[in-house]
C-alpha cells in the first residue's frame, strides 16, 4: 500500500469542472452514480445518470450497494428454445460504463467480491461486467451506523481507478490506474498544491474521529472467538427479535448468494433462465429435495450470517466479508444492530474485558 501511494499522482478539479467532466463522459457512454431517490429527500440510490446535475457526491449511504452495477438484483442469464439440440441465447451483461461516487467501504466490498467471484469456478458474468467498468471513488461523511474503521477499510482505495476527496478548491483527485488517468484526461484539472494535500488529510482525520461505532476486537480475533465459542444464547436472543425478512443480506455490499430459476413462455417450448439475489436468512434458502431444510431454526440462520461474515470467508480469503457500512443495521425492521450484537459476542468470549479497537 505504501509503495502504491508513493507512485500515485494527484490533480485538482473544481466542482464546476467536475460537472462538465461528467457531462462529457455521459456523451461517450453510461455513467452510474448516487442520486437522490424521487420523493424521498435524504435517501439515495445508485442509478444511471441522465444529467450531471443529478449526481450527489456528499451522500451518507445508499439503500442498495453499488455491486448492483455488476450483479443486478435480478437479471436474465440466457433465453432458451426447444430444438435438436436446444437453442441457448446468452443475454449480454452491462455495457462499458463509469461507476462514479463509490465510498471506501463499498470499494472494499467490490474488492471482496472480486476475490469471491474469481474463486474456482469463477463467475464469468461478474468478471465480464467488472472488466468493462471504470471505478471512481469518493470519500464520505459517516453517520452513527458506520464502523468501517474497525474493519480497516475507512481509507480503502483498491480497486478504484480514481478517488476524489473534497477540498476547498473542489476535489483532490488521486490517480490509481492508467484507465483512470485516461478518463481524467478529458477533464480540466490543475496541479495539486501542498495545501490541497493538507486539507485532504485533515478531512480524513475528521472522518476517523466522527466514526463512533466500533467493534471491541479485530477481525482475526473475532474469527477465533466465533470458531471456538458456543454463543447459542446470543443467537437465540437475536433470532427472537429477527423477522427473517432478509433485508440485512439484500442491502449488504458483500453478500453474493443468488438463486436461479427457469421461467417458461406460454407455449412451454421457450423461456428464460434468470438469477436473483438470495438471502441465507430466508427459511427456504436451505431447502433441498425431500423437504429437508439445512439451518431450519432461525437461530441457526442468524449464527450462519455471523459465521459467514466473520469466520468462513475470513478463513478462505483472509479478510472479513463485512466492511462496516452499516446498511444491515439501517435496514433492519427489528432494530438489530450488527455492532451491538457483535460486541456482545466479543464480551461473552473475553469476559467483558475487551475494549473498542
């Protein structure tokens, strides 16, 4: 990371020139970015931009994460038709585009999904869509639900091509890849001065101080606790409040489970195969032939969620599959807060002697 930063170059772009730059990018192809949800002031979503003015960079979070740019909540994989042999017509993925305004926690999530979807057998659809997208990150203003500092991703940059930090002159633009440099070449920019770097660093420090929610153990210690401990009482306590609606999974930027199904046309000779996001918190998620359900009890599904985020995938990929974005806690209709419940687990494992890290 230190070496990458030493090779990185920076420019400055004014707010006015940034709007003009986004407009020129839109002339050449689609751009997805955070926009305010219609009729819901203060709530944002990632969507294809129509005008540069629709882009909102000073947002706190979006309801759904930007992974939807590469893996939509529901998509058609291919069409099929009866024949000898049957005819399959793959449906193309997303066109080349720019994904703009991605926060560090979501950049880290995309990096996690890159690892997961490249693990054998690789997901070619994700890889195809990712390879055709330029990522432009932007620093954020955390709220009470954010705990990215505990996961070590508050300053994440990988795998972005450009990264923006708001300063007095506009934005300090970090150039991380040749693709990012080529994209920025279409903008009017200025040399970065020493004061610009000082302002960006001050903003990063203020962001760190603003993050109040913190876990009481590092991800590696948490994985050890979950692997060694029996926390059934805690799982049952969470399950007694949980509605099993799956909102925590469907808003999570790192969950990657999906379901697939075939939908036939009226003639029963043709149709489509589609896939959609799925949730391990739904009762039928583990339903198999014969009517057996793996993790049939709600507390078992709750346990699986924590093990999936902080144990199983940590052991496989060397990192937690949680970025501290707080979306699951915001979306939970039962007001189950992942930080509070995880700290209860840590307290149970340490006898209450752990402190926020």
